[in-house]
C-alpha cells in the first residue's frame, strides 16, 4: 500500500520547489498524537509481535495509566499460513499433514479431530486397536503440551528453572512419540480410517518406562514452584475470569475448568471410547492464573492414568479399516536403509495382478471420495474445544475445512482478563491462557 | 445416519437439475479406469436442497418444538426455511432477517439454553456441482455452531447470502465470542456482519485485496528457474475431482 501524503498530513509537512513538492517527514511524535490534557499519564505501549513473553508472534497494544492497564488490544495474524485453504487443494488423506501443523504443540489432537470428522462423513469407524492407540498418543501429547504450557509459564514469570525442567520432561515424552510415529512433532500418524502404522516393537516398554519416571518429575515440579510464595503471589488473582465471562467469550479448556465448571468433552461428549476410561476432571474455584496452573498440573496426572489404562487394554488387531477403497495401501517397515515401504508389501502389490496395481496407484494419486455433506466434530484438546467443521461436495478433496481452534477463541479473553489490572499481570494472564499462535492464525 | 447425504436421492425421486458424472464420462483426463465410480450430483451440488420430514428423531424434535414455543409458530415458519438432519446433526437453514430473534431465543429460553457459540464460519459453494449459483441459490453460507452446555446438545444454523449482497446481522450482541469468528469470516469470505463493533481484517494484513477463501479468489503459481516454466496455481493443475 502506498501512503498518500497531503498538506493536511500532520506527519509530513511539504512545500513547493522547482523540483516538485518536497516533504519534511519527521518521526511520529507520540505526545502530539496522544496528547490529552486531562490524562497526562496515558501511555500506549506496543508489545510484540517478537517479545519473549508473548508466546510466539502475538502483538499486544496496551493503554497504560501508570502501571494500570486501561485497554488491551490483541493483534494476531502474524503466523497465518492458509492451512484451511490449502486443504481444499489436496486429497482427504493429505489433509492430515496440513492440520497437524496448526497447533504445533498438540499435533495429534489436530489429526484426530480431522480424521474423526472425515470418518463421520464417510460413516466409518476406526478399528478398536487404532482407537486405543489414538487415545494413548493423544494423552501423551496432552502431557507434552501441558509441560510446555507450564514451562513457558515459569519462563514468563521469571522462574527459569521451571522452563528448563518443563522442556526437559517434554522432550522425554517427545522421544516416545518419535519412537511411535517417526517424528517429534507434525506426526501425520493418525489417518482417516485408522493409523499410519501399528506401534513399533518396544514402544509399549518405552511408554511404561516413561510412566515410571514422569509422576516423580511432576512431583518435582510441584516442589519447585507450587509452594513458592513468589510464584503464588504472581499468579493469585491475576487474569480473573469467572464462568459467566468464560461462556460469553467462548472460553473452554483449563481456563473454564479453573473457573469451576467441570466441562471436559472427554466426559460430556465422549469419543474414541473415553467413557470407558477411569479419570477425573480436575477443577479449581479461583478463576485466576493460579487455578489454571493447578488444573494443568492435575491434568498431567490424569493423562498418565489414561495412558496406563490404554496400555493395559491394547489387544492385537488391525489399525486401519478393512475397506480397501479407503485404507491407505502403504505398509511401513524398518529396512537396512531406514524406514520405508515394506519389501514384502511391494512384492505383493507388484506380483498380484494388474488390477490390484492400478487400484493401488489410483488410491494414492486420486484418493477416495467422501459423500457430500457437512459435519462438526469437537474434541478436547489441551487448550479446550477443538472443533472441525468439514464440508464435502462428494469429491476427492475437502470442499471446506474450518477449524475452531481453542487458542483463537480463548485469546479473545485477554482484554477481559487484563483491563483494570497491573501491566505485570497481563503477562500472567496471557501465559495462563496458553495460546499457541500456530493454531490461532492457522 | 451414515450416507444421509444421499438420502432421498435416486433416479425416481431426483429433483430436476441433478446429473451424473464420472466413470466413462470423464473430463480433463484420459482416465477411463472407472475408479471413481459413478458420481451422482444433487441439484444443489454440495448443498442438500431437500428438507427432512418430522419427526426428526431423538432430541431434535424436542429442541424444534421448544424453539417454536419460544418464538411462535408464525415467526418460526418465516425464520426457518428448512431443516436438515444428516449424520446425526441437525441444521436449521435460517432467513437472515430473523437470525437475531432465533439466536436470542436459543440462548435464553430455558428449554433450549444454547449458551455457547462454538464457532461461526463461512463456506463458499461456488461451482460445487449442480447448476451455477444465482440469487435463489446463494453461494456464500454462514454457519453457526451452537452448544447447549445445560442439555449437552449441538445444533447448526446456516444462512446463505449472495456475493453481491453479503450482509448478515452480527450475533456479537448475543454471543460476544462471535467477535473474532465474524472478523475472520469477513476477512476470508467478505461476508459483512451488520452491527459488529469493529469489523476489520484479523488474519490477513489490513490493506489486503480480496477475500482469500472465496472459491474464485485468484491463486498464484510458483515460478521455477527452468526455461521460464511455472508451476501452475493449484486450482488449475490437472487433478481428479
């Protein structure tokens, strides 16, 4: 956009010369712009989009009177990558690899939500083993995500040891996810109809080892921060938002539960068999950053319980639907040169018949068709209600994928949480929302 | 409800305007494998034009009756153009003049209590199969997902507007959470929410031209340094549909 200057422009005076009009551009004078004789203390502070306390590329414009915030405006969009639009030009299976990159701290939830929506459109259900493994990896992912939330919480409040500890523990979880899916993040492990592959050998033992270590580490985290007077004073009464405020602003997840409402989609609208797992929904009644911290800490322990139960009920079986018109035809195995298509599988395809080869080729290049219609599938991500509104026109690609990302919605509460409070509490409020900008901007 | 998208559609009952494609009637490629099967396109394309008959089943009837009680039969008849039950979800197609009346009743009535507006978004149905969109079959849809936390129910409200007159009343006065949702829908689809406190772009830069998620938004190709070749924009690449 080209700026049009004119004589009325207060920032660029001009005069006519023989060479044409010459402008005198001076720096923006905030005193002139914001001069207010009744309110000399008013100060506008721009924070971010590259500020270490703003969780990535979030920009805050704060109106201050002394240290009191009178107005907080949130500016987003710095990480917009057009993922929703991109999915419209890829086939249904490829959609998984796009949505997994949205909220990069909870990739498996993005995949699971998307795949559940596609499966609902298709009218199919993943096999039991695939569902159990989905629950298993999702809860591991929830632990990893909450650990980052707690770690960055510590960092932003100045408790740097909390940051190093949280990220260390999270890396242990990611190591296990890497062993299972092949990647630390952006797994593309959950696919429409099931999973990309079964659990590799030794994965169950790795998860069990993790389950032995993590409870101790969570207790250490409690010892490090929970009883600490500075930590408590920074968090208590900061970023207050009660149930009414949460529901009006659409806020879900730990923030809503910290306000006292035990609203967890795993309990109230169960999916993937969550109703058969034994776990509690932790709540707090403080409606502030302190309560959100406690709720997240407790949720890590509940997720550990679910992971243990999922391990115990793993039965051998297929991890992809039987329907060969939908099931992805690849079969991975570890060869001498790393992970790749299983040679037996390739030999099988190439040796069977011309028709089966054609079918394999067509399913990979063209993809399956999904009957026309629309569905909305919500699941409980670490940050709240993650909803997938998926529309099909009956073709091989999604007509529209809209993601109701919880970070996007929860971030709207920033103003309600911080206006009227101290500027230092803005940091506590944002940290307690735990927004992930990849999900906010998509 | 599986396969409900095709409910009521076969050759005998097909409303006029529907057609078949696929199999050996291919276009754009030499593919005659028949892999995609025979695709029957309904007259509304991706938009199912039929209406589900009562009873809808489950709690759908309860909610519909409560809604009629709350706003009155006359208003309901004028406001709700048709109701579609598909894949276990209920969609009310709503006339935009009555959206706020319905939304207020849905939120406040004690038999309804849809306290939470989960999501507001848009869908552009331009060229989604069937005949071209016109004033009677507007292309831009606004979709609201409402959640009742009291009764644990979800419903969908859907409105359709033309690209020439893309005005929809804003529900921010009833659901404050719709603020950013509506800004995003405006940003991506150019749908104008009348009554929104500050309807500005939210994800794209303020000076951006056009609305990227419209289906006719021009997409860019990628130049490659080989004999001046270009990777064509994704919507013009050869592809299976």
